C-alpha cells in the first residue's frame, strides 16, 4: 500500500520536531567551559564560596 501525501508530510514534520527537540538539549560549544571557568575564578576570589563548593584553597 502506497503512503498518502499527508502521511509523508506527517512523518517529515515528526522528524523535524524530533530533531529540533534533540538540538535544544545539546549545549552550545564553549558555554560549559566558560561557566566552569567563571565558577573556578569566583571560588578563587571568594574563600567563603570556595568552602561552600567544597574546594580548599591550597598553594
């Protein structure tokens, strides 16, 4: 049985929606590294924040 045109459009729409959903979950490149770096910098500048994060400042 051949697929109807509406079925083809429905399948295409579902595939597109699934792709958009998966793309929204993936983080943008460089964002995670910048956030981690800024947290480390903040912890280094603030001893109270460093103690709350569980990191000891040892040199």
